């Protein structure tokens, strides 16, 4: 005697097993990000080290305007009022010194390491 199941019943029985055994979809890699706070006439942290491809966001938490300007002219923000943000993605390895053009004594440094292998300085 041969036992047969309707195709719909067979699919209903097997599908949950296939879904359970299937590998989970890989989640997208989190973007590399770093935050720098501007407050009390300082950049904090004043020096950061990141990998190439990292996006840095400066947030003005001070009650007066500030800017973020690279000495090498690689980036330059508009004037940032309280709670304004400026974002820049570092794609090239090197050392980037920056300052506030309104308060030049405010300085900071971003050291960018190669994402993999060797890299060239700006």
C-alpha cells in the first residue's frame, strides 16, 4: 500500500523546517562613526584615531557659535550654532589638525589609519 500526501500538505510540513535551517540574512555592517563634542571652548575628545571610511560628527553643545576647519583645507564647516552638527567622512589616511576659526585657540586632531593595509598621508 502506497501512502501519498497532497502537495499542499507536504509543503506545509516541510517549509517550516527549511526556514528554520536556512541561515539568517547577514545584517549590514554598521557604519564607522565617531562623535566629537564642542563645549566650553574645547573639542572633546581633542584627539581621535579612526580608520579610513569613518564619519566624524562634531556637535556644538556650547552656547556660542563655533566652526570646524582643517588646517590642510580638507574640510570646513559653516558656523555652528548651539546643537548644530557638522559631519565629514575621512577617506584618506593621515593626520588632520583642525581648529575653530572664531576661536583659534580651540584645536583638535583626527588621525586616520588605513582601513586595511598601507595608506598615504594627505
